[in-house]
C-alpha cells in the first residue's frame, strides 16, 4: 500500500478523534495487513503528517492536545519496551557457552 492512499483516506474520512478508525477497519478498507498499516502510519508520522491515535483508532489530529496525547501514549509504549529489553539483557548472564540457560 502506498502511504499516500492512507494519507488521503485519513484526510477525507478520519479528521478528528470523533471520526477515528480502528486499525482493523483501516486495514480492511485499504486491503493491507494491520502490520503494514502500522508501518505506513509510522512512515507518515516521520514525514510530519499529524496522525494521532486513541484507544478507538487512528485519525488526523485537529488540535495540539490530540498530538500531545498520542506522544504520551507512544512514550508509555517506549518505556514498556525499554523495560522488556532490560529484563532480557539481565537473562543473558544465565546463558552458558553451550547456549543453554539455567532459567528454562
């Protein structure tokens, strides 16, 4: 899927959080996997397209508050991933030269 198709769809159908569309719904409409949809959302965000998200889906932000809320949610996700990585890094000590672990 070209990210331009997603961008146009959001512009015409998902302006403001009251018109948010779930990733499942967007993927179905645009005929892509939810994983691919997520990749395209990320690419557009990196280009500065104000795609916000709430529990009910994605939408084009209409206020700075929409963006702020999305940024806070992304930071929480990042913190969770950082904690996962730290936990896994601590388990590395349990792996011996033979590749096994004492944790299993």
